[in-house]
C-alpha cells in the first residue's frame, strides 16, 4: 500500500513552488497525497524565516504533532524543510526530538532519499542535510503543480545583496541563475499542461543573466518566455528597484502578455533608514523610477513591501514613508513590523530600539493610509469592464468565482466552476479596499445574455 504524504507550507511564492517540487518528487517515489479519511505517513513542514511570526508557526505546529503522539495516535515521519531548516540545522533536530528529518533550502531533491533512510533505519534516528547544492536544475515534468491556472517557475536561487534586515542570503545561499533553455522548457511544459499564466520567481528576479546565452538579461528572459506558444500572461516577483533598467521597462511596455503590474519593494521612504537597511538606493532615485515607469506605461499598477520600526527609525523617518506612499499610491502593499532575523547585519549591529507599542501604532497608521488609497483607486474603476482570468472559487460566496486583472486586482463575480481558467470580461459594480466585484459580460470573448451566468465550456469555447 502506498504511503501518504502531507506538505504544509509557510511563506512566499518560492516556498509554494518548492512544495510543488517536493510533492512531485514524493509522488515520483511512490507516495500519494493524504486525505481526510487516510492520514499522512509523512508530514513535511516547509518553513519560512523571513518574519519571526512564520518561525513561531513552525514551533506551534511541531508542538501539535508531538501532542498527537502523546495522545496515542500513530506518529508520522516529520520532516522540516526550507529556510528555518537551513538556518537552524542540527540544533532544530536536537531541540525537537519528534523531528525525523531536517532538509535545507538547497537539498530538497534529497528528501525522498532521506525518507527512505529513516524508514529503513539507516544511520541515526534523525537525518539532517543542509549542505548547499550548486545545481539549481530540477527534473522537467516532476513538479506537481497545485494551481490549475498559473505556474510558478524559478529563474534565480539565492541573493547576493545582503540587505541588513534580510535573512534570505543566509538561508537561500548566493545567487545562482538557471539556464534560459531550462526555464523556457519548463514554461512550455506548464503551458502544455493547461496553465495560462506564468510567474517567474527569484529573490531578485530582475537581476537575471542567462548562464547559457551570453548577453541575455532579464528583459531578454521576458522576450524568450513571451515567445512560448500558449503563454497568455507573464508575471514576476520580486524585482529590486536598482535593477530595473530601461531595457526592462521597454520590454514591459512592448510585450503585451507581460502584465502591467510591478511589485517594487521599497521598505522605507526615509533615506536615513534606507542607508541603514543597505538598500543601495535613495528615496529620490525610487521616485524617479516610478515616474519613468508611469511615463512609459501610464496604466501600470505598482505594489510594494514596507517595514516599520526598523532600528533607529524616528517619527520623522516614518513620516517620510507615509509621504512617499501617498505620492506613489500603490495598488497593494505587504507591510510588517521589524523583527530581528538571525545572522543578519541589523540583528548583529543595530539595537531593536523602537518600542513594540510604537511599531504597532505605526503599522496601523500605514495600513490605514494604504487602505484609503486602495479604496479610492478601486472606486474609480466602478462602471468599467475589466478582463479577469478566473482562478478559483471566491472566498466570499460558494456561487461566485474570483480572479485577477492584469494589474493584479482581485475581482469577484457570479459564475460556474468550469469558468476557472478562462478569461472573463466583468463589468465592475462594487469596490472595496481589497477587491472589486461585478457581473460577467463575456467569456473568452463570447458575449453573455443579460443575467446568464450558466454558460458552460461547450458554449464558450477556448
């Protein structure tokens, strides 16, 4: 009887894609997904250490697994993978004896072999592998994609920037580029499997330079992916502002399948804080870039990341961040209170001197400011028709679907499940700060009759 696995994922899109890779490797090794009726023989907890809260979730989950064993329930093999595994290594296994396997970020391909060793009693009772692998290739076709509509494709592993707050270079290693040929082959394979949208991933995705095609930069990568037959939308995350080149802007402008949305992490609007963060750009350079992007693409949507309460951040520094947010008017934002991360320069050299209540006050003010901006931007769309790639059942209602516009705005609308994976034109009727809602007017270009949301696959063709 096949053994069953469960993968629990914390963190970013790259972690989600790592979990898809591990699922494919496990199924290739003969495992099957666990179900509600048949619990897992193997639990893989794929971790994130970018924020302190993500680590706390790991330790809470390990406590739950230990409690289940204490209650007499059968113990699955427990594997901890990803960034916390890379960061903590053997100490994680020693502190949590219920953990059987610890696998770092670059040794994920070893997971089936380590499981086999533990299950067969080879070596010690715990297996730890956090050695970095220079090889960033991955067997084509092994990935078990969890999303029926979009495909994640890694183009870069690791990071060389060493921003003072960021743990990624210590957990993901130095920057390694995948060959362009491998990326294009994976995109082609994903499209042949029915995915219509491709997300190119990397810690600094726009720093890409093809190791197998000299002179091909990130703009060249966008051009190559754009040429793959069947690709209908291209997104990427996350770029660094200082690597946004005129060639990249021009590629985004002229390639119609590249979405007019750019996630452009800022972290702070204060030059003094940006310098302490080692971001290597200024407030003025960032705003010049925003102006250049909007001059080339007036409709481009910008989103960002922000940190409040960084060591030494004064009230004036925080006001600089607020003023920049009001100036740029982002369509969305990920915002966080600063927490020291192990091994980082900020944790070693800068005292965490902004009191926790003040961090909380600042993030509430920042998020309220951003919420007001988003609501205003969304209300301006009411009455217009937007093209939405339906990707899931709506979180709000079981009889609604959800999808995203090219500018990455969530839209909810009534429709049957077999519209998932299709392009729907939606007339926007309502707007909130986090999403739009409306009524569908056409499916894949085929007009709907008034009130008709029951059109099925045979009637709308693709």
